[in-house]
């Protein structure tokens, strides 16, 4: 890091990325050199008895041994130089590109020798006595060399930066118009990649728009930053160390104590003063329906061996030729998705009024059912499960929310807004809700969903509330970047959002990802370790956690002038302008009216006052409008035990705490930082959210008089 410059262009690899590939090559070439040295000693005298081509055989044997010896020495120097210096310290590795060029030049004689070996072993042009060990080693070695050369060419193609021309990069640094041209070119490249890699997706106007929006987001997110793919891995490892150090400092300063005063482990105490429809028991019930819509892929994922047998009694065989009791769209001939819904939700087929499994970009599967247990008509919307859903997520630009009863300047996530409009149209076209209310006029309308389905459920509710004012939404793991602030506040009248632990989706907005990018650049610049050490440490952290000694020894202090001259950022980078103005510290907006500083985590740094103008913030933002999580947000976390409590539990074999979970009512502003945590993905999975609610209710069974045995976990 930054990207390596070679042959007049930048490459998607850094000068410090060659340590582990070099060590692997040393191992393979060392084995190959040993075998070929044995062949040379055993077979060299036999070459003088060859009828034809003995000289060529001797040239090949000696040349291979000499060539491998030279390359091994060169790779040893290359690995040594690549391991020098910290991540940002490119001067310590300035000879690496020259060594790599020399190694690439040596490919020419190596290819020539491999051609000679191929002629010897696979043709009759050279006639020598056949010796089993020699022929076997040479045949395998020749094939292996061709495979390795092909792999090297593939790697070079993968690390080739399509817009890496140094002339183009220099022009972009000095000219705003050239920078825009470069940005558009990168966007077109991303669109082309999406079309090639996801050619199996249905092509329509939605796919073209989604590809363009996702490409623009990818291009803008790392615009004017000079980082390579391996820097992301190192950056995430370092961010984890930084954030753990922050947590330790906050505990030391007792900053977490005030927050914990609002936490409780008792459900009844948590819901005191809330409307009656806000109930954890009901939330768990509707979560079961939100999980059911994931269909047979989720059931097979949960029960890899027995999942099929669990569904079989619910199959509706030959449904293509038989009359179905329910309107089912885009399911297979045995209605496997429909069978999975029936199994996971424990619903009767006649209670499911409509089910659509159409899954295109901006078109999500959902089903409508009559829930007699809660006297409600439920619309359950599926979350992200396919690449089409991912592109719906990535269409994250803001779109005006034109629903009745919201302020005129309200905005929402475009991908989810389009999905909500699609579901509304499907419901109207099939007259589903009206038919349901004809039979059950006293029932309430409830919309529920998980992840992408949760965000879509909230937006759908805005469109349906004029007709159904008592409508309620139960949203689980709701995406953070969903609604503008005033619209999110209005959603509190009818929405209960439930989140668990360190769920990354509840923290993932474009603004948070941009802040994460800025923080990643900062920790990469502040790290005093070489990249290979960061990788090794990260492997150890995954197995044993982050040791206390690494919280301090990883960092070095950098002055503002050093940050300004960092090779990671171009001269016109908006990220650089933010860092240098604030002496190396990023900022975070709490609202449109006031700002707060971020506390640095590095030694000798001070807490400073930051007051950038709105225009300066807007320069670095992909979106000018920040979006928030809607509704009343119930955040459930697992209690952290002290070392003394853990030792006591281990010694006694019991749990020293009566409760393992605690709850609090969070605000949308509490999710304005995307943190790298061990369970950031696991806490988002629907089965883990369901398991958490089951565990909380199990702990509360004496207070709420609720028999959890009736709620069997799927």
C-alpha cells in the first residue's frame, strides 16, 4: 500500500502483498529444485548415450537447476524487501517493483526451458534411454510448470487496474473534469463486471438501473483513494483492535455506565409505558412468520439432512396440473416453498390467502395469511436471499417518499421503496386484503419482515395506512439507511423494530460505510506493523481474541503533516480534506444542526473540537441526505460478564446471573457507527434473532406466564 507502480501503470496489489505468495513459491520451487538436482545427478551421464538430442537434454537439466536457483534467490530477496516497513511506508519497499520486473523478465527463459522439457518428454524428437524416476519427475514438473505459468498470467490479469494509467491518474489529480471522466470510466467498468458476473439475472430496466446504481456506489466509495484489496483485510483487523481499545478506554472513563442505566433484563419493566401492541411475545410470533417466508432454501440450510423429509408431508404434488387451494405464484411443481412456509409457520394451507415467490430486482417474495392466534391479517415479506436481493439492497440512493401523511421533504431507500410499491400493486391486482376483510372484518392488519423485508414492510405501511389506519409493523434487523429523520419519527406510531447484538445491517448506511472507509484509512496510516504481521495477528485474534498488549503496540503517532503527505490519498481527495482539516480525526454528524467530535484511540492524541461546514461534509458524501432506522427500536444484547464472574461460573458450573440478556430502547442516532465486531454477521441471521427472543422469553417465563413449549424453535 499504496498500489504498486510498474510498467507505467498502477496495479491492484501493494509492494507489501508479496510475502505470503513469495513464501509459497519458495516452498514449491524448493521441492522442484531438490527433485531436479537429483535428476541431474542420476541422469547427466546417461545423456551422452542419447541417439539424438543429448545436448538439448543437458541444457535443459542444467538450465532448470540454475534457473530455479536464481529465481529462489530473487524471491527470497523479494520477500525480505516486501516485509519491510509499516503499511504506509513505501520508501522501505521501493526496490520491490524493480525486483518484480526482473522476475517477470526471467519468465522468458523459464518458458523456453519448459518448451524444451515438453519436447523431450512428450515427443520423439529427442531419443534417450528411459529412466523411470527421471521421466516421472520431468513429466510431472513440466505439467506443473505450465500450470504455474498459467496461474501467474491469471494473477497478473486479476491485479491489472483497468484505469491504472499513471498519465490518467496524474491528470485526474490536477483537473476536476479529468477526475469526473475517470469516475465515469470506473463506473462503466463496474457495470460491465456486474453484467458479466451476473449474466444469469433477468435483464430488464430494473436490472440496468440497479447495476448502474451499484456501480456508481462502488466507484464513489473509494474515489481518489489509493488502496488495494488486501488493505481491506488489514483495515478490518486494525479497526477491530482500534474499536476494542476504544471500548476499554470508555469503560475506564465509566462512559458506559450512563448508557447501562437505561438497560433492563426484565421484559415487563422494559415495555412499561409502551402501547399494548408492543409485546415481545407478539414480536416473537411474527418473527416466526418472517422466517417462514424464506422458504425451502432456509429449511434445508437449517436441516441439511432432514429438511427434505420435514417438508414432504406438506408437498402438493403435481400442482402444475391440479387446482390449488391458495393463489401461489412462481413456485415449483411440488410447491416446495409453500410447503416450507406451512412447516415453519405451522399454518394451515387454507389460512394462507396468497403467496408470491417472484424474485427479481425490486420484486420480493411475500405471503398473506390469516393469523387466528393474534386475530390479524399478516403480510410477511422475505429478506435478502439471492443476488437479485443484494442489488435491491445496493440501490441505496434516496428517493422521494410520496406516501400520504408524510412531510413533503421525506426520502427513503430507493431499492426498498420500489419493492414496497411492487408488493402494493400485487395486493391491489389480486384484491387480497379486501377479500380477507370480507371474511374477517374484525381482524387487524400486520406487516412483518426481516432485514430487507423489514425495511420494505415499513415503507409498504406508509402506503397502506390511509386505508388501514390501525396497521402495525413488526420489523426485525431493520436496515439503518431506510428513512429520513422526520419520516422515521412518524413511523414510531406503528412500527416496532427489534435488533440483536452487533447486527451490522442495523448500522449499515452509506454515511456509515463512508465513515468506516475514512477510519480504515486512518488506522492503516497509523499502524506501525508490516501488513504480513497484521494478517498473522488477525488469524490469532480470530482464534484467541485480541490481547491487551496489542491495543497499544500496534499504533504509532502521526502528525497532521504526515497525514497530509500520505501516499494513500490523492491531493484532491475529499477524505484527505476531512482528515487534514481535523488534524487526522474523522467527524460524525448527529443531526443536521450540530456535530460532535470522535475520540481518537491512539497514544498522545487529544480530544479536539471539530466544526466543519456542511459543504465540506457534503463533498465527501455519496448521498446528501442521511437515512435512519424507523420506529421504536428495541435493542437486545447479551450481558458481558467480568473476569471474576466468568471464573466463578466456571468454578461452580452455574450461571452467576439470573439473566443473560439486557434490553434498551435505542434511538436511530445510536446506530451511526459501523463497527467491526466478531458477531456482526451472525447477529443478523434470522435464526439467531429468533433464538435470542426465545432465550429472553425463556428467562422471563415466570414473569409473563408464557409457556415457551408452545413455541418450538424450527
